[in-house]
C-alpha cells in the first residue's frame, strides 16, 4: 500500500486546511473515560484502561488529560488517505468490486511487531503530516471519488473512534456506507456504539494464542475474541483475517482451535481470510509464509465446517474467489484485488439459489 499518494488526492478539493494552521481544530473531548480524584482520568475506550495524570497521554499517544478532562488529539486529523478496492481491506462479502475511500490518523493501542504501517501507527499526531477533513467533508470526498464506502483503516480506528462515529453518521446521511478495519482491542460500550453506526467490521485476529498476543502484539487475545462475539450479536457484518507468520502462529493445533471457536461462537458463515506474511517492521528475520502452510490452514478449517475460507496475498489463487457451499460454483471470481465476475442474484447463488451471506446490494456487476 503506497499511502504516500494521499497528498495528491486530498489536494484536489478545497475542503482541507493544513494541520499547522491550528491544532485546536483536531482536539475534541473524548467520549469514553471516567474522571478520578486529583485531576486523573481512567480511559474506558480499550481494555488497557490507562489511568492518566494531568498533562499526560494514554498508551496510544493520541489522547491527553488536560486538567482532568480527556481529549482526543486526532479528530479529523487525517494523515493517510487513498482510494482502494474493498478487496484490499480485505472484505469479500461486502460490495465486491467497489472502491473504498480509506483514511487513517496517527496512533494505535497495540504495537504489533509485524505492522506494515508502523510509521503512522507508532507515531504521535504531531510527528506526521496531517490534513483537516471534518466528517461532512469526508462524506463529500467519498462521493466525489465515486466510493460507496469510507474505510477507517491503516492504523487503528479504535483510537480515533470519535471521528469514526461522527463520520459514519455523516456518511450514512449522504448515502455512504462505513467499514472499520481493526484489531478489535476495544471495550464493549464503545464497540456497541460503533456497531450501530457502521456497516461492516473486519477484525485482524493476530493469533489464537495469549502468548502470541503478549509477546508479539503487546495486547491480549480474550478481549479480541469478546469483540468478535459482540459484533456478531449486534448484527453487524464481520469478517476475520489471520496473518499466518512462520514459526509463530502456524501450527495445525492453532488453526483447528481457531476454526472450532469460530464455528461455535460466530457460526460457519463468517468469512475467514488466511493472509500471507511478508517480512516487515520488527519481524524482518522471518521468511514469507509458504503457500503450503496457507493451504493447510484452509484445508483444516474447511474440514471443520467453515463455509468461506480464503487465502490472501497470493494473487491468482483459487481461494481468493467466493465459492457456493452448496453447488461448489464460484459466485464471486477474483484475481488479486480485481473482481472478474459476480454470479449472484439478490444475495443468492445464480446457479443453485443458495443464500450467500454478506452485503451485496450495490456490488459492481461485471
């Protein structure tokens, strides 16, 4: 992903003001926190529940206690934007063949050693160039670029949740959908508010191991699993991506445990994407994921009864396409991020009328 193209894109409309003009316009009171004695606060956005003294910031680096009031410093503070295929997120059961206006701010509430966007996720807001794009202007930009959806992505949308919530509302009013691409490290109440505003959430499940989350992510597995269950209960469309990293999260036992958990807790129709790892950030000493490992992971999950298991970052592989679980015909044919054909009528397989779960209305027909 070449996020550096965003400056050209955002310079087109006359809706943006440079960050240097005023940091105040990027600052808004946080919505999820608790006031404590002595001007301290407790953040209630993510499971860390940072307790923060006056003039200090939370772990994410984008929220600051000012005199006992907690503020987000990244409201409408867009540091990356690009028009991407929705398949790049990846979301395969959400308007296939469409484009998403993708944006991010600086900051993250974990520190994954394999992060491909570490230059913004691990930066503070003042360390990156940003552009002011308020929610209504973001929705307008989306429509101008003929994107049916806004994607909150690249870094971690949880840490700019106030902006996501307002932008999703503005988008909905303008007929634009919203999708969130997240690690899922969030508390239940802000998650429920998110589910009420957005149309789909893709969760990056880093591994099916608490040890991995502690050592590689600097987070916890259980809250992410709780997030997936909550999204499902709220009725928001969701998909799961699992980046397969050689020697760290690629055992048969882990794949099987993951498949059984998804089937029991989320149901067999939730799409699961096994994505190929490429050396990045702090894990440059490991090789790319061997294709047989990805195919083994898919075979295990298929055998456990999951209906939609994909292989990602392997352009041209048959497991990029969506296959009807009843007649075994391809209902969405893909090659890389390109959708070659869609064989669906009203969300049903054109060949056997099997219902294929997802959000298909408005999908680009080819």
